C-alpha cells in the first residue's frame, strides 16, 4: 500500500541537449512515496524514459534535485544527521533501485542461475549458497525454477524478461524502475511479464513503470503521470487520468491509445 513516506523527491528536474535547444525534461517535479505504483505514460519522445533513468543517474540532469531518502544524489556530498559532510555514494543508492530495461541484458555465456547470483555475491558479499537459495526461491515464484541451469538463448523473450525482473529483486531493492519492459516482446508474451509485475505490486513493492500498456496503468497503478514535450502535464489516480482527463493534450493522447 502507498504511504505518505516520501522515498524519492524530484524537484525542478531539467535535462537539456544542444545547449538547451532540446528539452528532454523541462522543470519536472514529483514525489514518489513508499508503496506507490507510479505509471508514466505519454507519446514517444515525451521524456518518460529520461525521467526514469534520471532517478538513479543513468541520465545526469542538467539542473534540479533528486532526493532519495532525503539525500540529494545529484550532489557530490551531503551533511548527515551528525552535522558532518559525507560523500554521496551513488553506487550504494543504485543498489537500492532495481532497474528493468526493454532488453534483458543477460550474460549469454552464463546460466540463468549464474546470471542471478553474480551481483549479490560481488556487490552484497553474499555466499554462493545463500545467493543460490534465494535465486531458486525467486525463480519458483515466477514459474521458472526448471530453467535455472538453462542459458538465455534457450528462453523465450517473456521468460528472459521475467528473469531480468527477479535478477533485479536479488539485490533487495527498495524501488523497482521499469523502462517499457514489455515493448520488445511478442504480444502473447506480454501478459506473463505483466503478471509478475502485478504480483510485485500486490506485495507492496514501490514501482515506477514507463509503459504503453494502458490496461496495466488502469488496473495496477495507484498514480499515473502523463508526460508530453518533456513536461509533466497531468497526474492523478487512474480514475482521474483515464476517466476525467483535464488537459487537451491528455484527452487527445487517450483518444489515440484507448
């Protein structure tokens, strides 16, 4: 369930290219609360993926702030509760943000199990036994425990994307970021991936999802953002966005996609 605990605060975020000629993000501000399932919709080129990738600094903003647990991760340092200056460890923050892309980015020469246990062992210092136990548990959760020793080439696109999701879950993230996770899939594989995402939402995982799947936005999201021209044009509950859109740009968008 969503709470009023602000997990991520985006304040006046800007991302400009060509000395400001192209404004990929144009003064975007939004709070992401713990337990939110925030779905970001909008036409291609509207800034959706740029916003998502900025949350863990895969895109470096031109201006603005991104606060994660109250720490501005766009800065090099911050003052802690004891009044001392500390360096911002962006890699530490990234560990807490799981990321799932359009493409699966699995190591082709490693088995599914090896793909899953690599980061927890290297980054979190988990033993191979502990990481393996957790990986097998997650694979069972998504119905793929029998594929643990298969290689990525032996899996369908939908299976690979389910693996990519549970691989991100291996790092025990506080928030999951999804960048159009079903757009590269054949239509019949979309449902199996969305079902895994729905289960995560039901379990209380904080999620930010860039997607063209309007059914998912309506059914699973508790908040929907509509972006166009690099701006956050409108936000609200699914009922508000889909049932009572205010801006002409959103009304026009929905006529084309629904």
